[in-house]
C-alpha cells in the first residue's frame, strides 16, 4: 500500500505541474490547488488501524470530502467515517473502499490536525495501458454527474505530437507522453481527476483540496 501512496505523490505533483504547459484552463485566478507537504505526510510506515469509537451514521449534506469537513481534526473525521476502516498515522488517515465500482484507497491529509485534503487512488493492474482509459472516462462521467461539466478537461502533451500520434493512445499513456486531467471546483473545494504513467506504471487519482488551505512555510534562515 505504501508504495502505491508514494507513487501517488509523484503522480499528483507531475499531473499538476504538467498543467503549466496548458493554456486551456478557464479557472479564475487566486484559487490554486495546494499539494505541498503531501509527500512527507505519507512516506512513513502506517500502524495498525485504530477502531472508531461510537460512530455517527448521519450523512452530512455539507461535507467536503466523503463525510468530513475541511478543518476538522482526526477524531472528528473518524467519528463521521462509518463506511471504511481507517488506518491512522501522524498526519493521515487511510483505508480501502470502492469508488465508481473500482477498488480504491481513500486518504485524509491533515496539517496541524486540521483536514485540508482527501484523495482516492486506484490499485488497478491491467496488462495493457489502454485499459486504463475507459476507467478514467467512467470516473470522469461519475464526477460530471455530481459536479457538472469540468472547467478543464484535456489530454496534456508532454512530447512532440508526432511521437504521440505514432505511439497511439495506449502506448502514449504508458510511455509518459501524455497526462489526462479534468478539474472541477465548488465553493469550498478544488477537485481533480488525473492519470499518467511513471516508469511505465499508470496511476489514477481523484483529489479534493480545501480552497482556503495555505501551507505554513517556515522561511527562517533563508
């Protein structure tokens, strides 16, 4: 599981950075998706799951990620997470679930014990990279039904278009020639669906980020 999480962060950062090459986004300024400090939060070993005490069954209509709200502490998140068994570590909670009919891992990320991001990653193992594309499209349709049309929906080219055309969709994905990305936003949350390959391993993720989250950067000594 941890190898998959570590790969996720390489994937997340790469997908977001790939967007710098694109001019198709119509998202308003001053609403960046924050991903700093994520990698360190999931690179340590995760201990045995801690059972939740007296879970609450109520589904919260104004939740931001699953049944949690941004800024809540770990105890509150565990209190309202009644569908999966959470594994707890320093700045994270994680567990296995199903999203859109696909097995996945869900994770809650915290900064100073305040929830600021959640994501799903999908431990799919297909023999052909082209088999991931329909899954990506299924997840995108699921998100469209919930959030409407994305403000950005594109395949970002990382190589010369001739190379991409010669490779074809499956190989272009597997070789890391392209990045698939779609983005939505709500009043409180930035949402991203992304897919790309790192070292010929295709990864898929859906991330949810608090739009008001600002990383506490310590620049002492600079």
